[in-house]
């Protein structure tokens, strides 16, 4: 697999601060979101890449390793330890070049980490990565919960954090195919497919919904009860509310991925319903009202 430059993927430089990373990720996530690009495979691939880049660069420890080791950041510390152990074992008055030239030294460690043959040592090969798709409802994606997956006849219990995106991929290290000759096991890559919800549309961490209001509540004001992902709440409707009016309910949207207690907003659009099947008396009252308004 070709090396992916996470900084280039997010369009930022290596000196970017945490807020810069967040802003760059959110901007690209809104642009490449699978819901907005349902038939664009390239956009889906890029969306997975920005999620992977954000997961690494937004974590200070992972970012530190990535900056130090580059594409081998996950195994860089293991290789350094092996090199130190080798040097320590051969430091008893013997020069490192004795018996090992520069190329031989690199070949020796290459054999330990899946490179070319190292003479007596067998080449280690990393195990195959497994891919799996997990379907979730919008409600399930909004709650941290555990699920059990069956991978090659083996049950794997995972915890799904609240706030996962449609198309997002997470990696379970070591749950893929077995390594060869003592090489590391592959990983399990799980992609989430979140079904469309009949009541809410999700964009990032914000939710959007439309509710019906009768004409009289729209004109005179009043109260109505609406559904959110976490239950029902009451809304106060202002008098003379126009059709298409939108209101924002702060913190009533979708949970922010791996940010405990942080939520997006819920945007509610009012659809004013015109009454039908009026009685003669009701029609007469509307005619009187129409005359008064003139």
C-alpha cells in the first residue's frame, strides 16, 4: 500500500496546531461526506483517508510517532529497540562495521521487519488485513455501545464510540490474518454504513428535521412537542411564525466523535399546514378575517 501523507491529505503543514487540524478536517468532511456524494467512489475513498489522517494527527501521541517515523510510525519504536539491543550485544570492544557493512546492517534489520532475507533468519511477513462492513441505524451510531462480530469463525466484541460517521473506518490492530514466520498479525478494518433516518438528516454533527404546525398555532403561537434522538422536548412557538421558519436547538444534535459531552445542534424547520375540509361557519370566519385585513 502506498504511503499516504496525512498532512497533505488534510491540506495543512507540519506546524499546524490542534485547532487548525480540526478546522481542516471539518471542512473536508462536509465536502466529501458520503451522504452528499452517494455515487462518488473517489469521494468515499478520500473521506476514509481524511478520517484516518484526523485520527492520527488529532492524537498527540500518535502524531508524535508519525512525525518521527513517517509511514512506519506504528512499528518505529519496535525497530529502534531491536537496533539498540543489537548494538548493545555487539558493543564489547567490537566495531559495528566488523562483520557487518552498512548494507548488511540494513539487510539484517530488514529481515526482522519483513524485508529481504537476512541469512540465518527467516523473512517475517505481516498478516493480511481483513475488511468488514457494519450497518448501524442513526440512533445506534449516536450511542456508545458494544457489538459482537464474527470474523473467520471467531467472535470479536468491539465497543463502538458514539458519533461515528457514515463511511468511517476504524482499525482493530492484530485482529486480521496471522503473520508468517513470527511476523505481526494483520488488522481488522471496520467500515460503518449508517442508514438514512426517516425523521433526521445528519450533516457532520448537526441534525435537521421538519415538523408540521397547524395554521392557528403558526398565527397565534403556542407549544408543540417534538422528537429528538434522546427523547421528546417542548418547543415554544412564537406568534406569526412563517412557513419555512428555522430554529436552532443548541446541543440537541449528534454527539461529537470521541468528545465526551459535546454535541452538534438540531435545526428545526416549521411547515405550516393549511386547514382543509372547512365547515361553512369556518369559511365565513375566514372571509370576515380576510375583509378585516383589507
